[in-house]
C-alpha cells in the first residue's frame, strides 16, 4: 500500500485485516507510525535527512522557505525511499491511492518493473484538470502502466479508459470502505424530529459552500429550522458571521459528532465544482438526512435518483438554482419521507461494511 495517512486510507486498508494477506504500508509523506494500524508493517521514518527528531514542524511553520531548501537538499526523495522498500519487500502487488500524491512520484520506479500495479482513484483525481497543465501527458502515461483500477464512481472508470487505461477494472467502492450500519442506528432520529439544514463548509478552489449559504439566505426558512455548517474555514465564518446570519459554524469535528449531526438533520447539502463520490453524501444516506448534492461529471448520480432519494445540484455556482432545490425539499414532506425509506434500503443493500469488505477482498484475490 502506498498512501498518505488519511482516515479514508485507514478505513480502506482495515478491510484487509485478517484476510490472509501480508500487508505493508509505505507512508508517502512519512507522517509517522499509526498505532491503530499495528497489524500492518509500516514503512515510516524513511525521509528525514535533517532534524530527524525535533524541530522540523517548527522550522516548517516559522521558516517555510528555509525548510523547503533544506528538504530539497537533504531529505530522501520519494522515488529513492520507495525503490528501497520495493527491493526489500519484493511485493506481489503494489496499490497506490490518489494519482498526484502517490502515482506520480512512484512512476519512475514502477515503469522499470512488472509488479501488478493497483490504483485507487479518489475524489477529483481524474476529473479535475485545473492547475494541472501536465494532465494530458502525465495521466495517460501513468494509466497505461496501471494494471488494475478501483474507483469511487463510474465516471472515473470512463475517464481512465479515455486516457489510456487498458487494465482490469475492479469496481466502484466507497473510498473508505463500507459503514457499520448497526452502530449508526443510535444516531438516526425520525424525520419529524429533524430540524437542521446541514451544510458542508468547504470553501476553496473546488468547494463552494458560500453559494449554498447565499442560497439559504434567499429563502424564508421555517422558524424551527437551524442551519449548521461543518468543516468551515475562518474566511467563510467571517463572510457569514453568526450574529448576522444565525448560522452555526463548526470547524473540524470528530466523525462521531458528524454522525450525530447527520442523524438529526432533515437536509444535508454538499456543493463543489469537482469531486468524486463524497463520503459525506454516503454518510447522509446511511443516517437518513435528505441529500442535496452537486454532481460533477455525473458522479453523484451513481447513488442519487433526483426527486426520489435526493436532489442533484447541476449548477453549483448558481445560488437561485440551489435555493429552489432547498425550497422543493422543505415543501415536499412526502418526498423527504420516501427518501428516508429508500436510503435506508440503499444503505443496507450497497453500503454495509461486511458486504463491501467481502467484495474488496474478492477483488484483491482476483489479481494475477
């Protein structure tokens, strides 16, 4: 496994625990040992060429330009550290997660061997070309070497095929694996008790939470309805100050707290101009919040049938469009109730942890 340390990677790789496979993890950002993954043989502490014990974070934070120069001069290059790991382990399979984070720096090593290469496309990996002037050269070059592909939406298989991928498609899976639905039941409140419009607060080059909040301000919301924004940036909070808007802002929150919020939310909204299959969309489905979700390249329509179990945002930069979707949801109680039922069935059928895990292990076992 070649990945940065992220919750999605940790959840995914945990599916292989007790599967009979011997698993190694090359921590591509060398962020340190992860106790919760003690069953994996972790390749860490391979990078540091200066300040090996203390002071790196302080230097990086206070003197970023100096840190960058020292890192370029003294730190071990990814290709060298990775090549050493491959030589020592002699793996049967190499699986990399995210194209620009892992596949690009690995490529020089992978092009010189014939080890089966599995690639998991995450988020905007293949769909978003902005700020990637080398996309049309780099992406096809890598995809022609990749032997197997996991994706979190059908869209990315189509994009990969159009850009040189000729290998075996292992299927569409949630990027972090399935969900323990039985454990989530305690968070799920009846539709009648829900009074929150929950908004994913990502505001950056791709995330467009501000458009959603402007859309909400157009509407005359029912008095009991609250607007809660999670994962919000300081800039977004400053632009929509709580005392003026009445919106409640939460920055980073634990996963459990997000589950509690989703289980109490009538509507869950995520809006971006580029993404794969949002994990927060899948979580909304599992926890009974009516999803209103952007649909870049048709990714979200894998799980949302518009006006049945959710609504699709087709114009993510148009606040009037989003306002009309929110208004439709608030005024159509029958649709909300039907979606609650439909999504509970969808979750049980398509997102349950053990069902996904069995499919994932079977996919790995099919690799030659």
